[in-house]
């Protein structure tokens, strides 16, 4: 566990100057979470770039490279200017909710580290590739290009596997016993961002704390060791920061959110569709900011896209007549959507409460139309993949529906939490106004 904790600490410190430069208005909580995620991105891009130019990994090269990037960002961070977010005074209710969130994270930490990551996808994809890369002292493009390794999904982006390799480099050997700690780290980072952004955007420490507690259920991914947790952390953190930037016309927040979104595309293919959905929705809500919202993300993921072209990696669901399968399945939409309806939602009560909150306060949908638009387009992209999948539709839905809906849950949850906050604020204002009126009558 020591190597994993040391890796998390190093990545957080390394990402701090970059986080400060990108978005200097972040408070200490969000800055800490963003720093870890950016540090993971820096190490990933460094290790991938070293492999692309044929330089083998070693502790000196990798740690030296990460330190060099961090030091290069220090002068930029010192010159960065931004109005720091105001930390509101904590209340007993907010402190209680924060304590409950810590307990939730503590329970998740125990769950995630009881044993080695146990999911099949860790053994056959994320962990397997990390081990192969570590043994090769670099991203093994030969391993990825071999046809008999198709089961390991060579098309999957490398961020999580390379973060595992960063831990292995510190330890000096491959040992996946404590890799579950990284799932906890991404959950903590996401919730740190949510705690600040929800308080900042609602104007209430109680909503910030209680909303973070509500989101802890989706941040603490049940799929320990897989890409779901990091994807959700990176995409939701980037989007909530970007939504604030678009609403307040804050270019730095938009760019910072875009960088995190690009890192989500370095984590799973679904992150790339998040980038596309974000660009499309930004054209609708703030056309003049579309380049700022899209270009940083595109620049972050570009090295992996180059590597993917080099190994001619393809995504299995798009092979062998995707359009024909798509057309055929949608020719009988009732059967198609009936199969989708049989998919298993993760945390159905969370979804129910979130949707009820949105129905009770429709203005929230308008105010948060950016997040809602991205969630809707992302959902449509998943439906399109199901319609054209090469696999048996029913088995594909049963094996993946819970995971892909978990990608959308934080966005719906954020909008619902802010809607609840707005409703409570409105009710409070009405009560106060009523008291004032009564006082005047007297």
C-alpha cells in the first residue's frame, strides 16, 4: 500500500501548479482533487510520449519528467490571478453531512482494498495491459497490435493502466495487491471537487455538503480497478467546472474543465463521446466559447489517438456492418427499447429522487441546460451503440447497462441537487417575505 499512497501524493503535488495555473479561483478542496487528476494526466502523457519516441521507463526518467513538468508550471501558477472562491461558514448540518461523507469514503476504502481487484476486466484488460507495459518498460505497441490479444481491448485508452504502472515503477515490481487504493483516490478527488462546486453554485454549505454525500454513492464505483470510477470522476468534475465557466463567462474555468474532460477521453472511449457531446452542446449554449471548450480536450487526447492509428486499433462494436445492424434493430423500435428497458439501473432510488427534483423545479433544467444537454447526447450515443452493436443485444445490455448509466448519474444528480437548493432558497425567501409583511401590518 505504501507505493500506492506515495504515488497518489506525488501525483497530487505534481498537479498542484498546473491546477493553480489553469483555474486559480479554485478553493483548497477542489484544487486538491483537480491536482491529483491532473497529476495522473501528466504522468500518463509523459509515459505515453516516452514510449512513442522509444525511451524506456525508469524511476529516474519518469519521476524526473513529472518533476520537470511540475516545476515548469510553478512560474505560471505564481503569475496566475483569479478571484478565489469564498468559503462559506460551516453549519452543524453541513458538518454532519461532511462527517457522513467521510464515513462513506472510509467504508469504500475498506471495500476496495479487501483483496486484489477482482473484476474480470481488471485481469483481462486494465491490469493485464499495465503489467505487460511495466515488464516492457513502456507501452507495448507490439502487444496491443497482436490479433490474439483482441480480448484485452487494445482500443481502450491507457490512463488507468499507466497510473498503475506509475505505482509499479515506484515499488520496483509489479504487485496489484493495493491497486484498489487508486479507485478510492479518484472517488475522493471527485467528491472534493463536488463539495466546493455545489456549495459555490448553490450558495449554501448545507447543499454543498448534503449534495456531496448524495453523490458519494456514484463516485464510489462498485467496479474496483476498472475505468468506470476514473471516467466518472474526470468527466463529471470537468463538466461541473465547465458549466460554471460557461454560465459566468469564466475562460479559465472552461479551459480547466476541458482539460479534465480530455483526461476522461484518455481513460475510456466513452470519454471521447463526452468531448464530442460537450462541443455540440457548447455550440448551442455559448457558441463563441466552443473552441475553448473543445480544443484543450482534443489536445490532451491527441497523443493516444496517434498511437491508436499506429496500431490500427478498432472498437469491436463498430466492426462488420454497424449501420446495417443499427437500421435493422431500429426498424422494430418496440422490441429494441423493450430490451433496453430490461437493463439494470444502478441505484434506482438515486435516479428516482433526482428526476422528481427536476420535475418539481423546472427552472433548474433551464439554468443547467449545459449539463442536461451533455447527458442527453451521451445517452443517445449509448443507445446508438446498442442499436449497432456486433454483440447479442440482450447480453450486451445486461453486461453494460449499469456501468454506462453510472456515467450519467453524476450529471443528473448535480442538476437535481442544485434544483433542490434553489427550491429551498425560494421557500426560505417566501417565508421571510411573509414574516416581513405580517410585521408591517402590525
